[in-house]
């Protein structure tokens, strides 16, 4: 034992110098350091193993949480049912019955091949045909999300609006105009479509008076894509065929051909009720960074009926030399962009923008598409009346900061109100008014019966 101690001390002396250690022998700090060094030397043989273990742990942590890049897969490649159950079910739908999830998706993938409006058009048009417009460079566009960053890197304006072409929207506009009023409400969507819960209060804050019909949606991280019944079920709505006729034509120069539909990340109809407004905001999240935003105006109000409150404005940085750093928002200016029915355009939606209407309503078809097609395993086909929670983290993607969508069970009205109360400073009554509007009172009675504790907490 004594010999081992002498050996340990002699080793330390070689590292620090015997004279310095002897002079500082009574120093508490030096004694502490010496003990630490001795312990490290005892464990030096195991140190590499420990370091390697933590490196491997960090690697698998990142691997589980990473967002897989979209790549083209062969839809015709056969896959066994067991393989589909294990590997084909998207993570956020893993809690649903595998047979039902796979049956819906298999039917939808078959629909992509059998009922594809772009196939005949692809045979008559040349891919990558010359056009007067070019896609926005997403890497450059994303730099404009912060105006100070943009002004430091560039001396010109960022891409704002690129007009593609005018397209025939007669049938699509007619279908939208003839929708019953309740088709745009939560009640109407719950009966025949699927719904994403947990977004109502946030959307009401930034876009009061705006109603949406989701056809295809993604999570915030652009990891999974959710196909709604109003898109895949022609017995519910005609919008898939009507929308794809428009998109096959305007997106034909991109060369996507028969795979055009698999590039779609989000497709939705957005309606601004009369006297409504969309407050100044920037679209954010991985989905906004990875996708191109197309607007197809279907119903555009007349400016004369705007009462001075009709606009579609985008905030653009002012690159004057006199501008000081940190004053970009002050020196930015608003540009009212060109909007006309049937005039398709790409919008830089990471720039701050706002809209307002007067006496008339406004309806746009909003399309977000990726430059690479979606692999089938990231497609979730939703059933009628399915209720998913937007903002719930994917259970297996714990290292991702982006929030996903949880479809592992059918969430209830109580679940939604609880979620909204935990994320926003609102009361149960306010949440119900936002979600159900004029029909909130009848649902309020049910909420009081099912979850009286919510009202005790809010008092």
C-alpha cells in the first residue's frame, strides 16, 4: 500500500514538478487538485471507453431525432404486410390500428397511380420547359426572415412575389362558391373531414375571422404529411380532382409529371370573411423553410368595396445606405402585391405580411410544395371524423425541438380545451367561443358536465 502511494505521488510530481508541489503541500486547493489528478490516472485506462460510450449515445440520440430527407421511392416495389406494419406506419400514427392505417394509405397510393390528372399532361408537355418565371431560391429566401441578416448579406431586395401564369379556375371557383356556410366551421369539418386540434386560439389571434378547409397538411417540422378525407374521398368533396387540374397545369414546367401530387406538403382553402383581417405575421417552422408557397386566388374582393381597408401587403427591407443596423423594421416599407382571380403566384411567406378585406369575402387556394417527392412512409391518411392534436411532440422524436401531430388516439373536446388552457392565457369560455362561434353555448354545457374542474381552476 505504501509503495503504491509513493508511486502515485511520484507520478503526480512528474506532472506538476516536485519543488512546486512540496512548497504547496499544505495548500487545500493544491491537495484537492492532486487528488483529482490521481483519480484520473487510476481511471485513464477506462477513460477511452467512457468517452466512446457517450459519443455513441449522442450519435443515436441525433439519429432518432433527425428529420429524414425526402427522397424518391418506387411506389411499385412490393412490400409484405408485416413489413408495412413495422416500418411503413408513420410514427405519429403508430397508436392507431395498423390494419386501418395501412389500408387507408394503400388505397391512397393506389389512387395516385390510377387517378392521376398529371399523367396525360406530362405526356404532351416537355419537362423543365422554359418559363418566364423561376422558383424562389429557398436558401436565399430564408435569409430574408430576419431583415437585419438580409441587409448585412445582400444589397438588393429579397424575392417577394413571382407571378407564374393565369389559369382557368372556373370549376374550382364554382365549387367553392357553392359550399354551404357551415362547411367552413368546426362543426361542419368534424362531421365529414378530419380536424387538427390545438391551433384555434393561436389562429384566432393572428388571423381573426379566417376559416380554413384542410385538404393536405403537415406537421411543423415537415416530417409527416396528413391527407384529409376532403382530399382523398371523392364521395365527400370534389376538390382533389379540381385542384389537381390546376396544379398539373401550373407546375408542369417543373418536370414533376405523374409525381406532382407527392410533392405537396400543404393544400388548403382559406376564406376571409367580410370585415376580417390577417394581422402582420411571418410563417415559421421547418415547413415554411422547406416549401414553396403558391397562391391561387379564387374569389378576390373589389378594391372599391374595401372602404380603404383592402390590401395584401408585404414588409420589405429598405436597403438604403443610411440605414443603421438594428433599424431594419423601422426602415422597411410595405408593398401592396398584385392579386387577381386565377393569377397564380409564388409568395415569400417568411417575410412579414398582412391582409384585409372590406365588404366582400376573399378565398385563396394555398399550396406548399417541396422540390423533392415525399416517401410513402411519411404519408398519413386520415379517416373521417378523426381528431388529431397539433403541437404534440412525436414520441420517438424526443430530440427534435419542432412539434408534431399526434394521431395516436381520437382527442376529445375536453382534451382540446385543456391543451389550449395550458398554452394560452384564456378562459374555457373564450376557448369555446373561438372554436365553435355561435354554437359555443350548446357545447359549453357538455364541457361543464364532462370537465367541471376546468372551471374551478379558472375562477
